[in-house]
C-alpha cells in the first residue's frame, strides 16, 4: 500500500489506515509512506519513502521517484497506490481527478489552480503508464471524470469511503449538547454552524451567508491560514460570529456540539467530513457535485444545491432555521444512511478488487 501520509488526519491517509486495520490480520501488508501518523500495528510493516515536501508538486515528484526505487528492490503480490504515488501500481485508488478539478472548482486560489493544471498533466502520464492496473474511484462522480479524462482499459470499481459510526455519533439530548459546548468554550445560546476542511472548499460563501443570520455562530476547523480568512470575515462584518480554534486531532466532539454542517465545496471527489457529519446526526447542507452527495436524497437526509451561490445557501439555511423539527429529522435520517457505509464494507469491496487483480508470482 503506497500513500504519502499514512495518517488518519488526511483523507487518503485515513482510507489507508482503515483498510490496513481490517486487511492486515489476514494478509502481509507493507505500508510505503513518507509520514506515519499512527504507531505501527502488529500485522503490518512500515517502509519509509523520502520526499522533499516544500510544496505539493515537489512532494508528488520526489515521492514518485523514491517509491519507484524502494519498490524495485522487493517483489509483492499486489501494489495498491493512492493516486500519484508509484509507477508500479496494480490497483490505483483515485482520491481526486486533478484535470476535472481545474474545470469545476473556481473557488481555488490561482496558486492552487496552477497546481491542479500541472498535477493534471502529470496525472495523464501516470494513468497512461498504469493502463494494466485496476482503478478504484471513491465516488460515481470521480469514476465519470476518470472515464472522460483518462480512458481506462478496465471497468472502474466505485467504492465509497466508510465512516466510523461509533466514533461519530450524536449525543443523547440537548442538555448534553449544551454541556459539551460549555466544556469546549462554545456559545450555548447561538445557532452553531460547523465548517470543516480547507477554506477553499467553500468557506467564502459560508461567511457571506453568515451576514444574514445574526443569531448564528460559525465554527471553523481548518488547516488554512486563519489570519487571511478572519480578515475576510472582518471585511464582511461577521468577525464576531466566527470561532476558529485551528486544526484539531479529533473532530467527534465538534460534530456533536454543532447544529448544522455547512460544506459548499465546488469540488470534492468524496468528502469524508460530510460522511462524518451525517454519522453524527447533523443536518448537512452541501453541493450536489461532490462525491459524498451520492449518499444524500435532497429533503430526506440532507439538503443539496448549488450552494457556492450564497443566495442558494441562505435559502437552505433558512429552511433549517425556520423548521427545526425538519432539520432534526434530516439529521436522524442522515445517521441511518451513514450506518450502511462502514469501513469494513469498504475493506471487503477493496479486497474483491485485489482478488480479481492478483496473479500468483512465478519463480
């Protein structure tokens, strides 16, 4: 299994950690990564891949070169690459389609869009070099993008990410929620919105919508620059309504403390944070085009729309604000949906891809 960061703090890393925990007890699993965010488990082996991490593009290029060198010294039954991580892949999981993101995500900064363009060109060469590999897409949306951009030789397996419904679960009642907010230093008398992820995944329209809801407070959990975005909040006149505690090692309590999850990302191959919010029983408002929206039926277990448009986002937020019982039902139904998508289910489906790909090594 080849991945830049074998860590639950990153989407691709969480995927690999969850797969390894379920597959390693019955298989000899080696993790090739630059960063390991969890202790080495009893059933797998770590292999360090050096990489120069001055930028995302340099990370990809140097990791590709070093992974090729590392893997050339060993023979494995099967190599599972997470996107642009190694040239010798038998199975590739696409956690993003950079070529499609260039076209779809206008909210990304010029620097991010330049990266998408360059990574998209490298991605084309990468998939051409791995035409014999079986591909896994983390959503139907991503599978369609791969078909359009890279013309695979084999059918693409669509396997949604899982979610840990024991870790991400709602609190029993409002009293416990208020006690949790008090413990976290969050307001107990405000309507609490939650945004989790890179700021480019829709924080600006969320801040713009916040101007129309003086009774709301926005809680932002993000690795993005707080100074830059708090300045934008000040310019919009909503700075006093924003709480930004910075990145957090665990998100479960923040989902439990919130009233609604807002995620107006224009592009996301899946969006684990949406799955986690649904599992935690929150009403979720997100864009139709992201992968995790495939779990949602509008008006039944969440709300969907082109919410990169602040006016559309405002209208959906008003629905939740004006009909709190309906919002609660959306959250209840979201939790029921999430329970069908376990990491065990994801691991079993991935193993089936391995089984149809694997060919015994010859002497």
